[in-house]
C-alpha cells in the first residue's frame, strides 16, 4: 500500500492521509474491482480474503436519457450491481477485510437499512456473526432479509440516532468490529474508490460536476476525498463541482446551507436510505461542498419517484428511491441553472430495490425490539452464538 497515516481531521473525525508524491496512481494495482487501488488504501499490499466482488461498477452513458433531457454530457455511476445492490458494499468490504486480517468474530453497525443489509450479506459471506441496529420504523422487508442471512437485528424504539449511539456503545463494550458509517474511517476510504473509477472510465479525466445524495454525508465525503487525492497525485488539475441532494422532507444540511430554519421534526421521505435528521458528518459534508464550489438542492418525493421511473424505463437501471435521489437532484440543478446543458456531469445511482442476493444463512438470525439500553442488548443475545462478555 501507499504510506498511510490515521489522523484527526479538521472536524474531529479520523481520516487517512498518504504520501501522495510516492503513491502510485489509482488503478496501478493488480487486484480486481475496488482492490485495484491498493496504493491509496490503508491495508497491506496483499489479496483480500473478503469473498464477494466489490467495486468495478459501470459508468453508463444513457443515450435515451441524454436525448430526452437534452444533456449530452450526462453519465450515471451505477452502484446497483454489487452483492447488496448498493454502494454500501464498498465500505462493508474494506471494514470486513480488516476484520478478517485481525481475527474478529462479530461485526456490527447501525443503519436506516442499506448499510445494515450490506453488512448482513457481507458478514455472512465472510463467516462473521453480524449484529445490526436500526430505527424501529426500518422497512420490514429489509429487516427480514437481514435476519434471513443470519443477522441479529435490534429495532430501537427511539430512532436512528439512538440506534447509532447504541451500536457504538455495544461495539466498544463487547469488542465487536464497528462498521458504523463515517465514524469508522475505512468507510470513507472505501467510498472514495468510486471517484477513482469515474476518473478511469472517463479516460483519466474529471467531469465538470458530480451529483451525490446526502444522508449522513459519507458517500459525498468519500467522493470528494477521492477526487482530492487524484489532484494530490497529479492525475487531475481540480476537483469537480459537487451538487449535494437531499429529500425535501428530510433536508437538515440543505436548510443549513441555505440559511433556512430546520423544523423540529422532519415529516419523512420515501428515500429512507438518506432519511437522516441528524447527520453524523454534517459539518464535514458542508465544507466539502463549499471547497468544491458546489451547492445543495432538495427534491420532493414525487420528483424522486419520477426519477426512479425514468431510470428504470429509459435507462434500464432499477433504482430504489434513495438511489434515484441524485438523478432527481441533477434535473433540479439543471432547472435552477446550477449545471450547464453541455457540461460533463456524473450522477451517482447509489442503490437498487431489494436484491435477491445469495441464499439465506444455514441458521437464521433474530429480530428484537428494544429501548436504547446496553443491558437489553446483552439480555437479548444471551443464549445466541454472539459473545456478550
């Protein structure tokens, strides 16, 4: 690997930096998919033991969409082709890769759904036990899929923020591998590889702008870090403009960006994958958009669903609502004059509807509904294969 240092960044979160002058350009490695970028990943220069393919997703040139929208420079980064049909698979893979090298037996995370499902699928394939914390209103179909793959799922009555905090406390107390989005710095490192792929797929050049959905902010931060590292390596002259997209019914960062008061309670959105009322990395996300000369837009649920229909019917990409949010935001940004009709623009399609996925686990997991209490976690797991010392 390139020399990597784990430091505390400007926002109080850990982040990896590298000796960019000595690092090989991304893509010079011999691995497949995401693992091709060993020079800028904090892991040994050796094959991974992670058993599922990850990364190497297509950059699509949707001819019919280009013609319909009169956007000849439109590209779609299609992240729906992985094991859980979500860009969360990159972060899951790099975190579990570390766990397999260090001998951990349990991986845990908190999520509104997609990261949890990715962790359940990846953990089961790698032979790890999986513990998941989700808000009580997490989609039942997603919870059923997690349990079918052997995960022990805790529905937390107090909501996502409480589930996140409980997950962190449980991982620390029971010495589990903590995959929590954003606070494990490997999640950002994994997601930056999407930008490396876009650079390569565009013939080692950058688009003028990229459009990304925002929940906690990790997908956007990872994409920005990837482009910044390409600049640091001398592969690009500048970072593309970043257009950040939030759902109108849960848009705390867009409200802050535009100086608008946020409601005490957001009504909720069909794009549950980005429904995060209190983003963990909010300030960091805002700074990345500012540094990239970008902007925030918001889109209604109707616009999101219409975008998903267009992606499916015209581009042949089956996207869930959160996965279609960036494409909806791109259309809004064009209408608002934030993107030029002749610019080269890449919109991330971050996830599809529920995947068929691999067969279920030999031994299914279980689901518990609890209040945010560590003793309740320990009591529920008593008698299961999950160690709770």
